[in-house]
């Protein structure tokens, strides 16, 4: 089915998946976040992705963190926020990993990364 999506209008697919990110059903939001990882995020979709990074379901937030890696440097502030503020350890670990993959361009997140390392050492 994903190969069929690849042949459809990217904008229409993105809009449909963004609508599913707003579903009351967490499984719909999770599937939408997973499928959105296959596409670069348009400027119009970026605010919706940032909202989804605060989804009540930690699995959705984790998938959004994976999605953000494809956005490179522009994702650093949100990944840093997720690392510093998210209450789910899996989300924080994923955000830290994604920041590590971004590498030097993630230097603005150094304070959050150091805080995370220090809290791990203290924990």
C-alpha cells in the first residue's frame, strides 16, 4: 500500500496524513506519523508536525522524533525541547539519538544534551 502512496500527489497524501494526526484514535495518529516519515515536511505542514510532537501518546511523539531527523537543522529546537521536557524516557532517548545523528548542526542543543547526560549519571 505504501508503494501506491508514493505514486499519488504528495501534497494530497501529506494533507490526508496531517488530518489523521489530529484523530481522536491514537492508532490513526501513530500510523499517520509513521507514514509521514517517508516524505519531506512542507512548510505548510511544519506547524502541524510541531503540534504532533506534543501528542498525548508517547509512541506518536517517538515517531515524530524519527520524522524530525529527516528535517535536519530546522528540527533541532523541537528535538531539544523533547529531550529536555518530555516525560517519556523513550521519547527523550529518541530525541537525543536524532540530535546525535544531526551532528555538529545540533550544537545549539548542547545545554539540553548535557543536562540529559548529567541526569542519567545522577539517576
